[in-house]
């Protein structure tokens, strides 16, 4: 029955039920990490732009540079070795607990993959937000808003940040769509049986139906993410509604 994505060459089982079984793991990783990196990245970028040239700005951009440069398999393994196996603060790899069974254990088992993955993406978002805010805060309408006597908080949030969020929304939709299709390196590093690890296993065994199933599902998520991003443009930027 549709959607028929074929049968595995190795197990002789249909691919679609396997994808449905692995999807909650990948969705949990993508949703939790995306919330963390969006909040942390945008907040850090805004504060760095408002405090340009200060110690906070230089420190935040230095950490962001490290986050962009360090690969996920390096930070993931270091985090596991230090926080899980040395200090025992977080769950070791491969300990995923479904949200429906125990929400607290679900969050505990995913907190380290979330932080590790969010560290990589939040660094990119912080740098992009900072650049957008520095450009936006020198626009004429920002000076006009200040001349009208608006509070600085309203000027920054309602006028400056909303205009600077357009590229953030674009890459956020693409990043979430890609992660929903399988966070390959993160799932492999933390031994999470999600769509990414399922695709890697299919590649290793040359099981084409598995690979094609994950590819089609990832393409679906990317298309949906682009559609949602286009709809959000009108919410974030009033100029889109005017045009």
C-alpha cells in the first residue's frame, strides 16, 4: 500500500515502516536542537551588535568562530567523554527514550546531542544576526523611530530585529528541513537510531531502497520547510505584505 518505498535488499522488509520507526528520533533531535540554536544564536548576535567592540562582542564572536570551525564528530565525542563518562551529568550515547514513555527521560537522553548540535548552528546564526543587525541599525527608519521617542527596546526588537530576521528565517527553514531528513553525523556520533544512521547503514550494506527512502523523505521535509519559510516572510517583514 502507498506510500510504497520498496523492500530492503538485506532484510526483505518494507522500508516505510522502518522510516516511521526511526523518524521520532530524528524529529526529537532536530526540534530540540533548533530551538536551542535559534534562541542562543539570535540572542548572542543581537547583543554583540549592540555592544560592538566590547569584550562581550569579541568573546562571543571568538566562541562562534570555534563553533563554526569544530566538526560535530569532534565536539560530540569530547562532550561524551567529559560530560557523560567522566562527570556522569548526561546520558551516554544510544540511550534514547521516547517522549510518550517518559518526557523527563526523553529530555535527559537528548540534552547532550541537542547542545552539541546547537553549538555548531548557533555559532553561524550569531554571526549572521550580528551582521544583519549592524547593517539594519544604521538605516534611516531606525533613526526616525528613535527621533519619535520610542524606547530603545522597541527600536531594537520591533524595527531592527524584525528586518534582520529575514535571512535567519531562510536558513532556519533549510537547516530544519535538512535535519528532519537525517542528522547523519550527530546520530552516528551519539548512536541514535534515526533516519541519518538508517541511511548510513543502507550505504554501508549497499541497500538502495533504504537510501532512496531516506532521500525522498528528506526532499519532502525540505520542500515543506521552504513553503513555511515563504509564508513566514510576510509575518516577519512588513515590507513583504506591502508589496
